[in-house]
């Protein structure tokens, strides 16, 4: 029995539900990077990064190639960049709305 589309979408968004995975995708937005660079930028244990990269690889969001003695990761599709940009826009709108609400609450409290 095939997985319903809404379930597949939920699984996809769960994949994005870890801060290290999001940070990896953000770093790869600028182009392929070897694991050692990702480790320097993210500042997590190597084993943790390895686990998160494995999740991203399994879901097809990133791809990896061996170059000499290192593994270089890249985004599997440029659509990930669009997704990250959309998330930034949504968060900006949400925070802006909260800021406006906060201003109203503060104005009301000052009365």
C-alpha cells in the first residue's frame, strides 16, 4: 500500500526537524563542501555530524562523492535553496507579526 502524500510530506519535514541538518543545508547552499569544513562551521562532534549527514543522504537531500581522502557533500537539488528561502520569509513574517503584537501590548500597558 503506497504512503499517502500527506504522510510523505510529514516525513520530509521531520527530516528537516534537526538544527544540524538545517545548518548543513544552509552551508551547502553556497556549494559543495568537504566534511572537515562542515565540522569547522557547525562545531558538533564528528559522530553527530556523520549521523545527520546520513539522514540527509538517505532522504536524497544531499549527495556525497569521495575526492581523494575526503568526502564532499552537495545539495542533491537546487530546490532546497528555494525551500530554505521560503522558510526564512515565513519566519520573518511570523516574527514581524509578533513584534507588532508586542508593540500593541506595550502600548496598552502604558495607558
